[in-house]
C-alpha cells in the first residue's frame, strides 16, 4: 500500500490556500481544500469522501503541491483538445465572415458559415454565443437561434 506524500505548510501558504478555498473558482477552491486537509494529516480517501471527489484526484493535487508548491495548485495543467492558438485563428475567421454578412445585411446560419469556412457548425455556434451574436433569421424562417 502506498503512503500519501506528507504536506507541511508555512503560515503564508496556509493563508493563501484559505483565501483560495473561499473563491468562486470552484476548481481552485477544491484544490486548495485538498491541500489544506492533506496538511492536517488526512488520508487521500478521507479527503475524497469529505470533498466528494475521487482519491486519485486528491493524490494528484497533493503530489503537485509537494512538487511545485502554490504554483502547482493555482495553475491548471495543460488539457487535451484543440490548440488554443488554432482556435483563436478560426474564431477570427468566423467573426470576420459574420461582420461581412452583417455589413451587407445578408442572412446566414451556423451551418452555412461552418460549411463556408470548413469548420464544425458547433464551433461557429460557440464562437458566436461567446460574442453575443446569433444566426440571422432567413426571410420567412423561424427566428430561433438553434444550431
């Protein structure tokens, strides 16, 4: 059976983690609570039960704090998925195309834009939703903005 890494906090780390534990960012708050409970000598299983998460999640954040300190807890690890810079380029193409359609008062839909730009229609939908834009209704079509 493995033993969990022991966590010792200095006063500054403890204050910072307590402040993070009260934040509205739920992920950061959970990570801070994990480390605070680990510093009290709780096992990964006890912490997981108390915070309603998995023991491997507790072990991950306990270990990251032990290796990297507060920075390891505050910063999110890289995640899988589309490269953000590529998404930014696609987002700019979508917004430029929509601006042209709006300027020319041309009707458009998510699927038409997606086909025109060679991207998934849900990508178009998400980008426009983030920018508070919606598909323009076609003449005689329902004004609903579903993808």
